[in-house]
C-alpha cells in the first residue's frame, strides 16, 4: 500500500477483528484509498454468539434494531471505511442490512463505547 498507487483495498475488519485499525486503515486514509471491508459481521461466528443476548441500551442511539445492524454500523462508522460486504443469501437479512444506511453512524466515542461494552 505504501509503494503502489491503488484506488482501493479490500480487507477483513470487524468489531472483534480490529488489527486493520493499527496500520492499514490509517494508511489507506492517508493515501486516499477506498476501503472495502470483508467479514464485517465477524464471519458469522460473532453474530451467532451475540444473537442470544439482548441489544445494549445504546443501540437505539444509532438506530439499530439488531446485532447485525450494530456490527455493520461499527465498521461503517470508521472514517476510512468506504463500503462493507456483509454477504448473505437470505432476503430478510439483506433488508435488515440495507437499513443500516439510515440514521446516524457511530462517531469515534460511540465506537469505543461499543467495543468496550461488547468486550472488544
């Protein structure tokens, strides 16, 4: 990423897989590269783990009604992220994911709160 002129990069990033925050996301932002995110729902395993838990009180502050919306908004709230690829084969999940485009995205303080609240 430092040695080439790239229009975009595609990388893994989620609330429980945040290594990209250390170097890749800041470098992409500095170089003006678009960032496409794979696995914003943690590859599905994270979503399965959270699905039995009640939504946190702060979910309504960012207009989230489901865990997948919370996880997607966390990723999309990072200023270097351009697009997330949640991947689903179920139309009802697609509709739920699309609704993430409404309402506020979390700012840095909310994203920190989200990570801390969920133990990441």
